[in-house]
């Protein structure tokens, strides 16, 4: 993680894009942190997001992990460019249960066309995080395509 000052324009770009995602609103997700190559997203472990055993549904876990990795990738792109997930793989390591889930996305390698990113999702109970999922993603830069930008 970086401790360097973060460009407010970069944070504003990510916040503006994040606010456009109706799915994040539906999940009750919020941005916690934005830095070059890194984004953290939190989501409540709410009952309406659960599966039949009471754990947060894997689809909701995957959604915040994908967004954390994708936004981490977007932080490495020039303003105005977009990014889309081309592929992801998720490992569900433990039941997603607790007070909230926190997805920590980071860029592994940024490229001109393809970027590799990952996200770790932590189930947080009483302030104590437990790793519950890991995602790797291949992201594709979208340049000069109408309707796809940050």
C-alpha cells in the first residue's frame, strides 16, 4: 500500500464513476480508499444479500471484488479512458459473514491494453478481518469508445 499523497483529481474520477454504478447502490457498497493502483470497497453483510445458509451470497462477494480490482486498474489509466473486465476467477476461501465485507483491489501489472489486477475480500467482525475470497482479473483498456470512459 502506498503512503504517498493521492491526487484529488484521481479520487474524484473514481468517486464519480463509482457513483454511476447502480449495482453498488443496490449492495450498499461504498468506497473506502483510492490510491494509484489500489481501491478498497466496503459492503454491509446484510440479510438481503445472503444465500440460504445466511452467508453473504457469492455473487455479491464477487461483485465488490470485481469492482475493487477494476477501479484499481482504472487508477492507472489516463483520464477519459475506460476499463472493462475481460475475465476473472474467484476463490471463495471461507463463509462471507460478519458485520461487513471489505474488498481490497490492487494492480499486479498495468499494461497499455491489458492490466492484471487482484482483490482480496475480508469478512470483518468486531473490527477483525478474516480473508474470505481472492479474485484475479484481466482488465482491458477502452480508449476512444463512445459510452465507455471513466
